[in-house]
């Protein structure tokens, strides 16, 4: 089965840049989507198809995908960005797969 | 805007079944797909399966293939997920989400989740 590996945690100071990686075999050939989940809330789509943003999502959120790593970048991090983040792909052999999740802490 | 309103929390005995509902509004419904994702306490997201509203075509995760049934009622704009033979490790929050009709892409709108507790 297809496995997506994320770092358990990322810490970042306000105003700095957070980068959350999602590793998978040849993930660069997949469409990767990213969700933000705050405690007690449902996930929210923040990036889809590697680098597109849904309406209402700040430009601070951006995505890239190449080779074996996809990356969600949060520029100018704010306190309200503190949350869990999950990557997601659809794989022909495994169907929908979510990453292990990364807790972003704003220092 | 798109809203997905889920049914309330459930407490079930091991071996029983649960049926969770999800009412969609602000969307055409017939041109949508809907999917179910669960999250055990303190754990990550786990995809269970999905359904294309127009044709009723379903696709289930292999792990749940024998225990889950996802259906729709187009007239009521409802999506249902029934899970059978419940075990304690089925205790989780169950989310419905909207996706494209191919069921292959991203999940752009989510319900708030339904807590299902399985306990004797």
C-alpha cells in the first residue's frame, strides 16, 4: 500500500515560514492535497492539486510537489495557523491515502 | 455555500450497527461525489469509502469492504454511512465530505463530524 510520511511536528515563530513535507514514492507524479485541522474541528482544504488554493484560503499557504516529496509552505505564520496538517493523495493501488499528520506549533 | 450537516453522536454496543447521516445543501448534489473519513481519538484521518450521487456507484476501502455501506437519498439530499459488526476500535469521529463525481480528487467541504462510541 502507498504510504505518505510527514514529520510529527514543526515549530515556527510568528512571521516566519513553516514548511511541512509529505514523503511518498514518486509522489511528484500524483496530485497532492493538503488539509488543516484545528482541535475539535473538521479538516479544511487549504491546497489542492499540488499548488492551487480554494477561495478564501490566504495566499500565505502554498504547495509544491516534486520527485518523492510534496511540501506545504505557510509564509508569515500567524498564531491562528497552529493546527494539524494532513497531505492526501489518490493512488491507483491504495485509493485515498492520508499522510500521518504534522502538528504545527507557533512559538 | 455548501453545507454538510451530520447526525448526532451515537453510543453502540459491540457487534451492533450504526448509520450516520449527512444532509447536503448549497450544492447540486446530483453532480457531486460524497465520501466518508473517520478519525479515532488522537489519531489521523482514515478514508472509508465514497459514492457518486448521480449513479450510486460506490467505492470502499479494502479494510471496510465487508462492513460498510454508503447510500444516498437524492430527494432528501442525504448521504448515509452504515457500519456493521462494530468493535471498540471503531470508536471515532466520522466525517462526510464532498468530492468530485469521479471520487478520485480532493475533499472540498466537510461536515462537522459524528462521534460514534462503541462500548459494552
